[in-house]
């Protein structure tokens, strides 16, 4: 029995101040390497997004997600080496996905309106249509913290072994 090939995510954060042609070349080179030695499943361009913290004094980056099957380990090593030396790449991460992991969300700007719950700036009829119109999970109510039981107040059965009584 042959196992299905492993699926990988490659997330690239590119410098938005670099030339469009050089950023496009980095993405095209990564796609070309994947298509040559593996199978490209998906390429999502998430656009410019704010960073959680500055990287090389930059507050935004152009995000790309590529999902693929790696035909050989050399593909992963080649991508790692190429992306490490590219000046236009602020950060990248190659992650092996576990079997059964759900698909990545649609992060395009138009998809944000579809994920918004009804009553937040759009009519309920539009929000109820489409597969992405599922209600967002509500946070669980937080339980009040219980006071810690001091060893002097605790019955002997609750004391840890080796603790003086």
C-alpha cells in the first residue's frame, strides 16, 4: 500500500518596496521549482498585510501561500536555499501538513465581507447565501477562578506524598 504524498505549505513574506518584477520573479521561481519536482496544488496571493512586528524596519509585507506535494526532498532543500538568499524575501516558512488538516481559508480582500456575520454592515439576505456564511463560534464563558487550597486547610488525603503535614 502506497501512502499519499505529503502536502506542504510555503508561506512567503516579500518586501513590498522591492520592484514588482523582482517580487514576481521570486514567486515564479518558487512555482517553477515546485511544478518541476512536485505538484502545485494551490497558490493564493494574500496581498499586502500589516506585520505583527517590524522586520528590517518594514511594517507591511506581500503574502503568498503555495500548497504543494513534494516529489523529492531535494525540492524542499532547493526552496529553502533559494528563499534564504533572496533579498526580497523577508520571511518564509515551509510546513508539512498533517493528514486531515482543513484547507487554508480564503484570505482575499473580497472574501472578508463573505466571512462577516449578518448585521455587520450588510443585509442578512446576502450574508445568508454562500458556503462561507456559517456563524462564527462564540467564545466560551470564562469560569471564575477557584481559590487555591492551602496545604494546611486540605485534608490529609489531598496532600502530596512527601509533603510535611
